[in-house]
C-alpha cells in the first residue's frame, strides 16, 4: 500500500509540473509586444502591389483561426490544452507558415540530441573519473592541480569557451569552419566527416565546462566518503586502495551524480541556445532563438513544452531507479 501511495504522489506531482509549465508557456508569449499575425500580414502586403482591405481582413481572420489566436485568451488557452493533450499538435509555425511546428522540431531535435547527449555523457564520464581519483587521493600533487584547473574552468560560461574556440580554431588557426555547413546525406563518408568537423567546436565548448563541474562535485563527494568509518575499516582489512576506491567510494559517490545526469539529459531538449547560435548549428536552441525573435507563439510553446515534459519525465524516472542503485533506499 505504501508503494502505491508513493506512486500516486509522484504521478500527481508529474502531472502538476507539466500542467503549470504548459500554462506558463502559453501565457508568457502573449506578453510580447509584437503581434505575429500582423507581422505576417505586413510581410505579405509588402511583397504585393496592392491588396483589398476585405482580402486583408479575410487573411487576418484565417491566420488567427489557423494559429489558435481566435476568441478570448481563455478560449485560446483551452483550445491549446485540448490540441496538445489529445492530438499533440502545436499547429503551424507562424514564421515558417504553413510548416507544422512538429515537423520543425522533428528536424532540429536529432541535431541537438546528438550534440548535447554525446557532450554531456563524455563530460560526465571524464569529470567523474578525474573527480573520483583526485578526491580519493586528495593529498597527491596531481589532485590539487586537477582541482585548480576545474575551479578555473567551471565559472566560465560555455558560450565564452565557444567564442574563444571560434577565434582560435576557426579564425587564427582555421582548422574548423566559422559556421556549420553540412555536406552530403545519410551515412555517406562525406556527411559523417562534415558532421564531425562541424560539431567538434560546439561539443568541445560544452564538454570543457561540464567536465569542470563534474570534477568539482565528484571530488567533494569522494573526499568526504573516503573519510567514512567503513572505508577506514576496509583499509584495516588490508584491501587494496584501488578496490576500496571502486567498490566502496565510487558506488556511494556516484548516486548524486546519476541524479544530476538524469536531470541534465532531460534538459538537453532545451538545446544549447547560445552555442548553437554562435556556430550556426541547426538544433533546438537555434529554433527557439528564431521563434523568440519572430514572436512565433506556436513554435515557442512547442519547443519549451517538450523540454518541460523531458525534465519532468527524467525526474519521475530517477525516483524509481534509486532503489536499484542504492539498496538503502526503500519506499514504504
């Protein structure tokens, strides 16, 4: 009975988080000063010599209906909730009319997932390995050096690294392109080579900062666990230092890191907005940036809604993984 009570509370929390998030995402774009329908009509009329006022009014009515902007704000809200929940349809993009928002997200999502998923996992593995070693052997000189480097790297925003990498390796030493330019298609060598070359700098900017954070957090955790009584007892038993580190310290220090990894994997659906923009990378971040500039309500709501669901889902899943990762955790 205790488990079902716990499950019900988590499901309710999950639904509430998504509901509040979607509601916020719906209302916030409405406070933007620009009107997307009027902006689109302005672009259309600027390309035409003349349009009858009745034709313009008919176009305005059609666009408002297509974009779900007809009626009062509450009618728009309930219509949006109905479409999202039951049909998973965010409507057409205002800036890329009549292309559906789902199609635009479907094109951009694989690029962001490929870049951020790989970058996040690499930084997590490297950072935790270095952090574990430097925390467990904190008296060593290399441990202090690694900690100093990590502390220096972590506070620097990833987009500053992106700018530095662009100046160094795309301008001063032109090894990589200034802006992403993907060649070929499918699994051809030309496309794979182009993908690796164009993704190297944005991935490196994310990995450097991410590694710094994981090193600092893992070093702190492992250094504290290394002072626990059971670790001292393991040494008294004559166990080797490597076995103590991998069998005693690592499993306990890794638990918070797994939680943070799950949350970060959920947040990759946001995209690395500034990095993608700087490198011209065709991911979700670039999509969101363009949607905000053009007041594309539907695209803003679609991209951020997916991000909210991903983060809430990652949190929901990690609650059920903990009993398998840590035998001390039991839901009663």
